């Protein structure tokens, strides 16, 4: 496992991009409520009451935004995404789908359509859920090819960038404050447990030789509260015979790099969006060029500052792709041109990786330039083909509740999954004491299938984490706490009406 895989509108068109829709385009949701008050006479979709938001210019107003895999996925999309709406014509006075995904239909007399309300972009919800599952599977099994099959980090940063661009219709300072407010309380709960265990085990940041000394060591603990840098922890603590292996702190703290990168992107977004509106292509491609400089050893920035700059460069173009998705710029590019360009960039990424394989082989997380170009190409294709489902089609519909739950509790799942993977080990150790496990054959069988049983066990543990601390996400979003927000109550309420 690598540390960097621990882990997942503004409608103003950029100069030179014709035909951009006059309002914000289809967005992606979050576990967090809208930053601003709803339009007069409307109420925000997906809030504690389950009510809906008003629209502006045919596109929903006050769309939520939040962290890259922020939970709820409460996306406001137009009822119909016509070619005219995508390519610049004034959108029709459409409505959308309610929280169950139902659109308006003819009244009993069949004379007119009932107004429907904006729904959620379930395609993007699905992408986020896939990204979360892929992260958990990667950290458990360590399969390098997963970084090629589905670059979760790039996908999640792109979705977050789209959200951020939409929210920056409002004053930048209020948007940034809202993002930070939503991010920190879940982090504080996680950090409290982690630091508590470290202190009980005798760790002192002032005495840690890798922590920066008696002065900087304690100050660096601040990163557990606000992730602007790398949090300190011992590389080895405790003993291998304890409940947690001696490297547990390194593994548990792994996901925090993502929060740091996300916070950097949030703080930089007003400037990035300003640049994107004026020089869209230069802003979009600059992070890739920066990766070619700082991610290949051409220029080396030491320490955690170098890691932070490299993360910003590797995933910066994916974040800005979110801007392009939000304002419709991607839809202005002919699909054949977008896909062909993306495929060429992905081919370059694989070619570069083939000559720079690390100890984990084809793990792109260890090859920055390959990760940046491959992730960028995949995200272009995924967003270019985005169907903006208001309901999950076909057999995907049976996963609706789990997808809703994972989107509502994405922060919790991401923060806790690595620690919970480690927690499966002492649980499995108890199985060796069962009477029918005393033979060498039984013990060997359990040894050979341990990863499978860890995979089975980690999901109920994640469910317990959702029940225990997931509601902190609601408090951070100034919402009524919910224990198991899988959308079932809203669907029952919608059917009752």
C-alpha cells in the first residue's frame, strides 16, 4: 500500500467557448447541504425535511457541494438534458425529478404536465460509490492493477471540482468556510481516537526524532485538527503481538493526505476558477505540465511540502476538469475529439509507467506522471459520456439504497476504512481458538483465505462506524443527525403522497 492511495456552479463560460448554458450545468451532490439560502418560495432539496429547491434559468439553484466524496450526492439537475440545453440554447422551463427520481407527468385529465422537482444525478452518485469500494479493496488486497482499472482519486477530485465551481457563484469566503466546517468535525472525531491510542501507547510528539523536535513536534499535531500539512505519528509503536500491529499509525493516518489535498484545492479554487474563465485550456493543462516537472525528479521539493505540491499537480487537472464539466465546456468538444485526445494521453501514461515501474510494478500511485495522465484521460471519458440519470437504470436500481448510503457517509467511510481493515485481524485471530479450528488443516485453510475473510468482515465494521460516528457529518452540515441515511424514508414518503 502506498501512502498516496490511502484513501477518494459557476455557469459563466470561459472566453472562447461558445454556446455555454446560461446557468450552471448538471452538478454532483454531497453529503452536505447548500451553502446559501434557497430561493424565495423554495426549500433546499435533500435537507432535513426532504424538500426541494427552486431553479434559476432552467437549472437548479443553490446546489450543494462538498468534499470530494461527500456523502449525500444531492445533485440538482434539470428534468431533461436536451442537446439544446447542453450546447448553449436557452434551457426549457423544465423541472426534474423528486428525491425518488420521479419526473413530472400528465395530470389525471391528461391535459398538462405536473411540475416536478430537481433530482439527483445518480450516475455521478454511482461513480463515487465505485470509487469508495475500489479504495477499500485496494487497501485490503493491494492489487496494483486496480490503479489502472479505475483511478478513484482522480474521479473523486473531478467530482469535487465540479461542485466547487458551482458553489462559487456565491461569495468565495462563505463557500470556503462552509467546506472547512463540513470537513473538520468528522476529522476531529477520527483524530481524537487516533491520538488517544498513540498517547496511551506512550508516544510523545516532542520526543519523536522524526517529529521535528521539542518545538515543531507539538505544533505539527495541529494538522490533526486542520489538515494543512502532514500529521505526525511514529512509524512503529507497540508490538506485533498487540491488538494492532506496530505500523498501525502509519496505515491509519494514510487517508489524511487526501484531506490535505482537498483543503488545498478548496483554498485555491477561487483563483483557479478565475484563471479558468480567462484561459481555460492553460489552466486545465498546467497541472499536468507541473507534474512533468515535480513528479519526474526534474525538480525536487523536499519533505512534506514536496509531497503536497506533487499531489496538487497530479490531481489538479482532474479538479479543473470538474470546472469544465460544471460549465458545459466538455460538451462543447466533439466526443470523438475528446475521447481520442484522452486515449492518446492515457497511452502516454502507460508508456511512461512501463519505463518507471516501482517496487509494486504497475501501481500508478507510485508513478506521478503516469497517474496524472491516466486519471485525466479516464475522467474526460467518464464525464463526456455522463448520462445524468435521475434514477438508476435496470439492475443497478437494486443498489439504490447502498449507493445513497455511501454517498451520504463518504467522509466516514473514507476516514475509517483503513483502521477498520486492521481491526479485522484480531477478530479473525479469535477464530483460531474455535474447537473445529484446532487441526493444522483448518488453520492452514484460514491462513490461505484470510484476506477474503477480512473483506467480508470490514463491511459490517464500516456499517458500525456509520452508525456510531456517521451522524457527525450531519452535525457538521447543520442537519438533523441521521443514523442510516439510505434514502428509504424519503422514498416511502414520496410513495405515500
